[in-house]
């Protein structure tokens, strides 16, 4: 899981669609901010958010913003994947900021600057289909759960958003799997091309579950991804509310009020509130992200004995104790501000 998202279709009403950072190709924190504060001062000019023109324009703008943000943090993202997945060549660097710098240096020396962006093209390719699927899914699910104004309740909107998030992650998860495997590959003698990598993933067999293979291999780690949505959403929403209320109480506000009647926060204050929310949510869901990464790269290391969450978690604990579930977390914190902005 990487940083929370401001959906590429953030202009449309999907404010309760919350996906853990690493799963959302765009930025979740700003959508949390929008969801909780509705920070549009009264009297501000509004647009018809149901119009096709608005949806396309906001979708394109959000998608391009997501591409820019992901490109900015791509080198850190690759290092984090190498740390989380315990890559044999880079695990020695995990645990300190010096290690991050050393890992970036080693990648640059052995693979060139482009090595810092290995797998990034798949990330960019995933942004727009992810947003489009989430938009369509949200509209359909919302239509089932909220049939009239009387059913316009927070829990129904949250349920619609959560189900839309799971749906979009499900359909784009194979791309996430491919991205992680590309980023994890560090062998100098032979680097897989996209076609060869997909073929290898498809034909891998787990010794614990020999009947599982084929397309199912592209969904390794999907269960901790879905489970991670709940602590992420709950903690990040809670922290955004607490920090936002504290900032308003201490005067970090502009003139005017939001649609919910609260004073409008300064832009910097809203940025800080969203950043704290993202960091808190990421901390809560991070162990599940580490478990997911280890499950995704099992076949790449020639170790196909462990496939389930419990087995993977037990192995991480045996190897590194509790700290093993938080390796690379500081890199996640460093990515918060670029993703929120």
C-alpha cells in the first residue's frame, strides 16, 4: 500500500473512495481532505460535476497530476519495494536514511539513472484505467445503495466508495503485481522483459498449494491489500478530523465557511492536516503492505513455499521481529507531501 489518493476523477463525487497509498495510482490524502472538510467557501463559483465535459476535464487533470506526483517519487518507491520485499542485494541498507541514499547510489551505478524508474511505466499506465473503473463502479454501486435523498447517509456513501475502491484495485491488480516484480529485479546478467516476466509469473507453482497458478498468480497479496483499506481509512479519517479541528481552534483559517459550516483552513494548514492523516493511516496499514510485497515477490526469489498471509507474516516475524513489518516506512513518510500536494 503506498499513499492515499485524490482520485484522477477527483472532481466527481467520490469523496469516500479510500484506498491505501500503495494501491492507489494517484493520491488518496487529498480526497480524504475533500471528503471531510468539503473545503469550498460559500459563494464560490461551482461547476456542473455531472456533465461529461467536467468529468473528462477533471479526470484528465487529476490523471496528469497523479502521473507527475508518481514520477517525482518513483526512485523512492523502487527503493521502498526493494526494502519491503527483502531483496538480497539491498536489505543490508534498510533501516536508515543513509541506507536509502546508498541504495539509490548503487542502483544508479549498476543500472544507470533509468534503473531508479524500473517498473514506473506500468504505474503510469495503470492510473487512467484505475480511475475510470473506480468512477464507473462508484456510480453503479451508489445507484444501488442510495436510491433517493433519504438514503443519502455517510455510511452508505462510505460503503459505495469502499466497494468501488476494491473493484478498481481488483481489475488493475495484475498491473501492480507486474510493476513490483519489475522493480524487484536487480540481476545484471538477465533482466526480464515484460512478456517474459508475465509468462514466468503465470507458470509459477506454489509448493504449498500446487493447484494454484495461472492467472491467480497475478493476485498474490490481494487479500492483505483489501484488509489494509480498513485501518487506513479509519485512522486517516480520524486523524484528519482531529488535526483539522485543532488547526481551526488555533486560528489557522480564512474568511468564509465550508459547506458543512466549518471555517475554511489555510491551504498550508489543510496540507498539514492531510499529511498527518496520510502518515497515520499509512502507519496503521503498513504491516499489511509489507506482507503483500513479500507475497508478490515470492516466485522471483525462487521461494514458492509461502503463499498465505499467516505464513508470510510468521516468516517476517521470525526473520526481523516486529521491526520487519515497518521496514521502509520512513520512505513512505517522505512521500506524503509530494502526494498530498
